[in-house]
C-alpha cells in the first residue's frame, strides 16, 4: 500500500530554523565560507534579489 505524505508548514518551518542555526554555527566556527554555504544551499540563495526584476509584456496588445 502506498504511503501518503502531507506537507506540514509548522514542521517545515522548524526544519528551516534548525538548518539556519546549523549554518550560522558553521560560519561562526569558520567551518564553511559564505561562498561555500551559498553554493551548498542552492540556486536561489545565490541570486541577487535586490538587483533582480521581473517584467511582463502584454500578450495581446
């Protein structure tokens, strides 16, 4: 029988908080560099959000 998995926002938030604390401890102890942490955490963490923009053009002018 297939097992169903449900997304629990509260559990996900706790998981993210634990990971942030772990990342902060590694940075503080010098176990990882800011660049290595950014690379490890994936694509979106390396984006320069402040310098980014989203544009939309009308499909039917």
